[in-house]
C-alpha cells in the first residue's frame, strides 16, 4: 500500500540526487518562489509517495485560485524514482488524491502529468501534450546540426547563408525594456488567433528566475527585433517556453537561425539538451501546426506523460466540466450563426 507524506524541498533535492534523477525546474523551490509572485497562485506543499517507507515519487504542488474555486498543479510531476507500471501509478494517484482531500477539502482537483488515464479526466483548461522534441546539445555547433533531420539541416544552412538577421542572447536588454519584444508577441497572437499574456508576465518571469534560469534570444534585422524566444534552464536542461516572430521573419527562415543560435550558445555553456515543449499527436491534434517546424531539429520525437485532472471534490468537478461543455456548445452555435450571416 502506498502512503503520502509532506516533505521539504531539501528532502526532494537530496533524494533526486541520491537516485540520479533529474528534477525539472518546475519542481524546484526556485519555481515555487516564482509562482508565489503571480496573483492567484502560491506553493501548497511538497509530497513524497512512499512504498513501505521508501520514496517512489515526489512532487511539488502549486495552488491556483480561479473563478471561485481552487485546484493544485504539479507541472512535470510526479518525479518518479522508479519506472512506474500502470498499477503503481494508479495507486499513487489514489494516495495523492486521498491525502489532498484530508489535508485541504477545499481543493476541487489535482492536475498531474500521468501516463494512466484511469481515475483521471481530460484537463478543463490549457492544451496538454504527450509528445515533444528533445534536442541533444552535446558536441558543438556541427554536431547539433548533423543530428537534425535532413530538412532541418537544409533549412538551418539556408538560414545561415541567406538570412540578414543578427541573433544573440538579449536577456539583459529584454529585462530593462520588454516593449519592443512584446510587440512581436502581440502581432503573432493576432496572426495566429490567441490571446497574449500581459507584458509584465514575461518580465516577472525573467526577473524572478534570473539570468541563470531564464534567457531571451532575439533576432534583429537593421537593428529591429523581428523574432525572439524564451528558454528556462536548470541543471543543464533547457526548455523552450515562448517564441514569436513577425510575418516577414517567418518567411525568411529567421526562426531557424534564431533557434540554432540558441542551441549552440546553450551547448557551449554546458547545457546538454533543450526540450522544445510539445508537438501534435492523436492525443493533441491541435498542436499539429507546430510539428513540422519543431520535429526537424531531432531525428525522433519523445513521448511524455500528459497533464490530466484528478478530481478531489467529484461533484464540484462534474459541475465545472458541465459548464465547460455548455460554453463549448455556445461557442460553436455562435460561430455557425456568424458564418451564416456572411
């Protein structure tokens, strides 16, 4: 029987090091402190899942308060110290849910990254993914290029030959004044049909994580920013969090030159990999538009455990799911009526 107990971040780090298991940045005290700066979020606690007293997994949980209810999120968690079979994972999920219910009955659900779907539900919000692209940064610029797919090597070489963009780490410049970078994100959002986060969300992330854990790389043509990307870094592993580019930059292979510059620079600093964070699959078809670009930078894609919701207050969760369904139906009806009026 699996049990759960509250622990400290120090114990989490000690166990991860002893088991030689990489901790994602999102599971660290650094990330918890950053989340505390965001309205409606705060660290809830760190838990250990135990099998006869021995830890099999640990996870950091962040509390979210939104629309009058509270839930917990463990991004890239649980962190496993064993290779869990479906039965072990199901038992761990049950133990976590029961612990949270006893400790804080106001929590409606817990969002975890899980391989199993037993006892879980598709997430109420955000777009989870079960496939990503992880690029090996070892060996220098030539080695990074040679490990790409054929079309990746072709596009990067063409970008290096023909693009007039100057690409560099501009983290310090971005922290001082992010307005020029943000305008590119706004243009990208309008073009691709999404709502950009407020400008200060990006600035707060850079300031809270610091240069050691968060970088901005930008591409400029004639001194003007035309594309940028943001990565996080922890223990030699980088994660590609945000990216945007002007329409002209997209058509001139500027993103290829920019992402290759980032990979080479981080590789030279000692980073061993960069996770490009999600591509399309049968599980996440809405992300297929990202697949063509991201997948060319590595020979293979990498499966990952997607985010799933674990209801704690089941009746409340059913009500939230029903409300989401009604909103979705209403949006479809509205879209159909607007189409017919054209």
